[in-house]
């Protein structure tokens, strides 16, 4: 899991296209946008993540001698092109939305401005890094929201699709709101809390459950959380945990934190019964942690049932985003520079959602001034300037008769895209994961409750400026007239 040269982490056709550009002496500067079309998990938003890994990838982008030898062995790449690759470094600009930001469909998450050979090369890796972590961060934010303020621990490493997915997925889960992870490598690499209790094998390795509990509490006096469902949760597990807590109290060795963990059965029923037993024994401070194939929907149901659960351990269904295993981000050409001027480009489709937005763009986030909540996002051309001192008329680009008028000073504006690389040099320093997590929490607070609903959420509008909409319309009309 050490830093690796990921330059060949690309699709083969990127390299064949690059050779085509090279042979035709076409290395014009272009603009590519990374964006997605639908919110994951049928939600009302997504969380952007993975930028730190994109930065590491771009900084380390180079073809090693072994890479060149391998490409030569394929007998498809010409020697002058391989010589060019051996000296290739990224020389362009990258703008991106910071990690932890709430994002919506169709708006650029990352904007690449670079010679087309370089821009083509980095497509696959950027999508891989942004898609995966954005998916897991979004899933985590939904799980955290369902828990209504109770902490979520990420427990998914053993079920993740490999070491990278487990490690970077845990990073993304913390960005999305988890308090920490069971993945020790993630904890070390990204300075996040390492969390966990013990497995059933600990209990089963002793002659009896009580002895296992006693030894664990003796070893870990700062936090003794005992797994109580190995044999019989209510008849032996909870009573034996209470016995150990009573012994610790009597000896003056009460742990700073203590409690039980439930990992099977009817969690609503068992947590209520266990809570009564713990309270009756004089341990109201004992926490009840639950695990067992949890996701946002099950947690939401358990909370609605009044389950007495203080902390949740969420694994498989979070780290794999089981109900929505891919994010769907794409990388599309939006402009090509000729004679010093960017010529807008646009992909067409019979599906209106797949028609891309042309040109060099930026994004304004519009907040209602009174509440601080997100009103809409506005994609504009890069040269356009907006001020909250002026009135603002927003319209739905797919249903243009739907309009919203905002009075001057009734809203605030924020540009979302920030410079990350300029002329090949990194100009952005990534915050720590825990700092991104705090920022992400504040970001989600700018969403209306209706947009955070787990089912059938209200969708935030992503609108186009009049100038961008007109450019898109003209390109569509020009294409239609040529057919």
C-alpha cells in the first residue's frame, strides 16, 4: 500500500488515442470535465472525495523505463512516441471542488485544462479515484444521517473489494461522517481514530464467557466493550457483562468507557431488554453498540422502533455501497483551443441527460441568505461574473418555464471550483481527513431536510446561466441544421 506509480492505471485506448494525436501533430489544449448524472442510492446529493489521491497521482505521473519496455513489447507503439512518453510530465491546469463538498448531478467536479495527450492519459485514473471515494463518502453520510447523531464506526475492511478499496473506502467513510475505522492501515496513513472491540473467537477461546469478559476488561480498562451474543445474549451475555462491571466497580477499577456490543438477532428487541437490565443493575452509563449487516435503511428503522443503541458499527453494506455499487462519474471533452481561443464542444444524445454542457465553465453555489441553505447551483461560462447585489433569475434548463426569481441581497454566492494545479505545479494543500470530515458535516448542514430524506428526496436544481444555455442551444441548432 505504499505510494505507487499509477501511470499505467489507464485504459488501453487512451494510449492508442494519444499516439494518434502525436502522429497527427495534434496536441491542442483542451478542457475535460468530470461530472456525474444521477445521485447514488437514489438520494438528493453526493459527497465529493478522492482529490488527495488525484493530487498524488498527478505529482507522480511519469513513464518508467519498465513501463516503456512493456509498451514496446506490445508491438503497437512507435519508437518516437515511446520516446515522447518517456519524458512526459503533466503540464496543465486542474480545478476541482474540495473534498467533503456536497455536489449535485451534471456540474464539473474536476476540470482539466491541458494538452490533449496529457488530458487523455489521466482520464481513467481520475474517474477511478473520484468515483470510488465519492460513492463511499456519500453512502457514509446517509448512514450517519440515519443514526440521528449517534456515532458510526466503519467496520468493512474484510468485505471490501481488495486492499485499496478497503483502505481508501475507509478514508472516504470518515470524510462522510464516520468517527473512525477498524482498518488500522487507514488509521495510520490518514491519522484517523482506530476503533473496535473483539470477536466471538475471543470468547470461544476461553473455557467460559465470564472468564473471557473478565480478561478483556482487565486488559483494556480505558474502554471495555463486551460482545454479548456468542452464546445467549439475554441469558448469559448481558448478565455476565453486568457481573464483570459490578466486580470492576467493587474493586475501584471501573473503566472510563464501558458497555456491550450486539452483533446478531433482533437488535431493537435485544437493545431494549439489555438497556433495562443494565439500568436495573446500576449501569445507566453503559453504552450499547450494534453491528450486523447494517445500512441506512435498517438503522433508520431501528431508530424509529426506539432501539436503545448508542453507537453503530457498519461494515459490508457501507464499504461496498451494496445497493449502489458504482458512482457513474464521466469525463467529457467540453472545449478545444484553436488559434488562442477555446472552441466549445458538446456530446449529443437521444437522452437529454446525456447531452453535455459545452465550454469553459465554473459553478456558483447559491444560498438562501436567511437560512444559509442551498437554493440552487448555477453553472456559468468562466468569464461570467455574478453578484448578490443584483437580482437573479434562475430557470430549469430542461423545463425552461420553471423559474425562480431572487431579490438582491436575499442570497449569497460561492464559487465551488478551486485551482489545484497551475501549469503542472500543485497549488493546493489537502486538509487532513478529520478536517475534511468536519467541513463535510458543515456542508451537509446547508442541505434542506427534504433533500436528505433517504427515500424520495427533494432534488436541488442545477441551472445554467442564460449565456451558457444559449451557447448550448446554438450548438444543438447548428448540429441539427447540418444533418
